[in-house]
């Protein structure tokens, strides 16, 4: 009985040693394969838990045999795939050739990666007419990333909605197995070129009228501002004329006429858009720009050079004539 127990313990110990030796030989063989690879194309590390992923026990003989380890996913290796229109609708014109880029990226420090396209962009109403690829490197979040961009040129042959299918890619590894990537399908909305032209013309037409409307509103606002300024200036001239009427019988006739001449100059300057200090009524009458002002201007000249006292009723008649020529009324 004791001999049987010892024999079983020894056998268990020997089996354990044999399994550990076989694990070591398997790991050494994988490392040797990786050391021989000079191209550095995606070397995948073996799973450390070889009991579950690398070795299995033979139920009949109790011995362990090697099994191909489970490969990690592309996401676990830092490999990603993106399309320019993922999550959005690609809007095109029927019959036009458009670019549809798909990019595979990975950490540049991991070496080069061989990426093989396994599908086309052909689908219902969508035809692939060409495909090219370009390698590049970028810096993202402080890390240098290598990437390969596959640029598919596609033509949408019918109006309406269609779908660019998912693009599939294969990445061979040293383990004899391959990793597979798959992009997201993209919805395409195609319109007729005539419809597009009509839409563009409609937008241009609408923008034109918006600009015209804004211009007219600004012009009206400017005209309104000018009219208000003129109205205020005319009101001030009328108030000055009403003060002169009240002083017609008490003021010195010569000074009164010269003051009336100054008010008339203000009115003419306002009408001609000039500075009142630069207005000469005599020259304007001779040039024919103040028709009907001849008699009034003569009275102003007589007051300046001839002098002499005048009765109040005469000055009042002059005042009435000036009011008439300026288009002003006594009543508001």
C-alpha cells in the first residue's frame, strides 16, 4: 500500500516537470521565429497563459501538445480604421466621380504593417472606377502614427439614397494567421446635376434680393436721416424768421435787413448743400441759380452800401417776400 502511494507521487512529479519543459521549448521556438523576422511585419506576442491558449492535455496519454495561440484583436494592438464620411451622409451628384478614402493607422514604433484590401466599393447603384493607396506618418496626441490611406474613386449611377459597403482588409502575421479589419458602411445621397444647378441658381437669386433689400433699407434710412436733418434746420430758420417779424418795428432797419440776409444765406446753403459762410447771393442770382430773388438781393445790397432808415411796413413786406421765396409759412 505504501509503495503504491509513493509510485503515484513520483509519477505526478515527473509529469509536472515534463509539462514545464514543454512550455519552455514552445516559448523558445516562438522567440526564435520572431528573431528571424527582419521585415518586422506585425510580430504578435504569444499568450502567457499557455495552459489555456497554447497547450492542451491529451486525455488518452496524459501528455501535452501545442495548439495555435489565440491572436489579439486589431484594437488591442492599436490598429484602427476610419473613413472620411463615417456617421455622416455623403452627398454627391449623379454621374460624378468622387473620392472615398479609408485609412488604417497604427503606432509607428511597432514597425511596418502589411495591409491587404479584400473587397471593393461596388454595390447597388455604386461603382468603383479606381483605387490608389498612400502611406504617411502623422503626430497624434504626442505619438507618431503610421497610416495607409486607400482612396477609392466611386461613381453613383442613380439618384436617391444608396450605400457604400464596408471595406474589408487583411493583415498577415508571423503566426500563420491573419487579422481582419472592417470599415463602417456609408450612406450616399445622389442628386441630378440639373436639380443641383437649379438649387444653386435659386440660392444666388435669393441672396441677390436679400442684398437689394438691405441696400434699399439702408438707403431709406439714410434718406430719412437727411430729411429729418433738413426738417430740423428749416424749423430753426422759421423760428429765426418769426423773431425777425416781432422786431420789424423796433430794430434798426439796416441791421434788421442784414440779419434777414444772413437767414436767407442759411436757407440757400441748406438747399445747395454748402457752407453758409461761402454763400454769395449776388453771384448766385447772376448765375441764374436763385430765380425770383433779384429784388430781395437788391434790398440787401442797398442796406449794406446805401443805408438809410426804412419804415417798418416796408421791412415787413421784405420779410413776407423772403418767407415766400423760402417756402415757409407762419403757421406750423
